[in-house]
């Protein structure tokens, strides 16, 4: 089987993005199962790289509105060998999708985010029509969670049978429990803190870092030597200004640290340094960083975003709380900080849940079954 997979995002080796991580991880896993994968992604320049006999990566500097750079290269490759499946992770690849449909390829469209938010606001009828047109072309839609599937079917007149839930996974050979690295703790200026509360996410409104910040004064009343750390670049400068002012107004400058994207090996070490991980996002299609932290055996406190309930079983492998209530949020954090034995047990349950349900191998197996069914119909 030959697969053309496309993602209009950089791959994680260049810059960490959820979509890029999913596309590259699935490509690698599918290639190991005998699928010949040609992955197209955004990169600093046009380049081609053969990773293995079955895995080829092609990058272009920009997909452009017409997708011409990708179309040109994809057509060139398809002249030499016929693809069996076209799998896109990006709605911006609509021109290429139309072309591949014209070539008679089964179309698989991977939805990584909620559609309702994307079609709200100015110009929403046109955005709605764009998504709906894509969905009509698709032979199958992949949803990263049941919550996202529900959102799609309530926003568009699409049959539920067309949508297949394939949860994201995590590479447990990379994200795993490790002995805390005191040298990294020292280098990041965190050595003086007894406890670290960690979140991972771009600085933007929906990621909810402000709710952690508002909870910290309540935490400090009981545990003074605590630092809240967030890893993630600035997505919205307005939001950065908002939370920076909030930190200053609450007098928390000595207890809050923001780091932009760290190399993966350092990120894993930082996760292992954390006592409690939090994910306060108010809107989330899945929560890739949540399962990455769980894979390191860490206890988590997460928001009530619907997708979180598919990952976290409250009070079993984490806590699901109203993060917008500082008293409730801080109570859950303090519960874990004050009860290390319980925290370790919850972390172990989280690790078990990941290994049992959220691996790229399991995701690839589901995709392979779907590809074969689509191939039989075409």
C-alpha cells in the first residue's frame, strides 16, 4: 500500500506542533507496518529525505493558497507510482484534496480541532461552506476524540458513520519516567523550589494559563516554596500581556516562570522534575501533552473540557476540576502536593492508561484497518 500524507505544519524536529507530531508519528508507525508513506510537510525549504525504505519526507517552504508547491511535487511522484490513499491533516490542503479526488484516490481527512470554533465569527458562512465541501469529498473523517466527533455532527449534516475516532498516541520510548535531573533544575533557575507545578501549551486564551496563575495564591497559603512553570511559545501577544500583568498584580513574579519551546529531551526531563502537571485548557480536541505527561508517570489536574474525560478518570488517574474556580483548582493541586504517596499512585495509573490505550501503534492499527476497507471500496 502506498500512502500520500499531507500536513500544513512543520514536523517536530523543526518546531513542536501537535499536528506535525501526529502526522510524523503515524507515518513512522505505518511505515514500520509495511505501508510506503510519502509525507509532505512545511519546512524551511523544499527538500526530500528518505528516512527508511518505506518512509519518505518531502518539505516545502509554503503550501500557499493554491497548494501549487505541494501539488507539483506530489503529481511528479504519482507519475512514477500510484498512491492508494490520500490522508490530509489540514483543511488548507483543499486544492490538493480536490485533485487527488479527481485521480480517484480515497480521501481521509484528519480533524485535530473543534470545528465549531473555526466557523464562528466574521465570515463564518464561508468557513462553514469550506469545511462542509471538504467533508463531502472525504471518504472518511478521522476525529481525535469522541468529543470532536460530536462537535462535527452537531455543526455539519454529516453521517456519524463517516467519522472514525482514532485517539492520538505518545512515543513511550521518549516520554517515560526518569530520575529527576537536578542539573537541569539548576540551569533553569528552579533549584530553590521544593515543588514544581507544570503546564505545557502555547500562551493563548484557550490554553487557560491564567487559571493556574489565579490559583497559585491559594496554593502559597499552605505551601510557600512552589513555582508554576509553563512551557510554550507566545501565540497571542495580547494574552501574554494579560497574564504577565496578572502575575505582577498578584505579586507572583518569584513563583511563576515561562519558558518557550524546549528541546524534547529537556522537556521530558522537566516533566519528570514536576510534582504536579496541570492542563487548564478550556477547549481541547484531545490533549496530546496530557498523555505525554501521563507517560512520564505524572499526576495531572485537568479542566472539564469534554475530551479530558476520555483520557482522565477523575480521582483514579488524575483529577478533572473546574479550573476557572481558583479554590477548587488549588485544592486539587494541594491534595497531590500534600499526599506524595497518593500522587505516585495516580501517576502510575496514568502511565498504565497510556500504555494500554494511547500509543501510536494502536492508532496506526486502526488506520490500517480503515485504509484497507476504503481500498476495497475504491
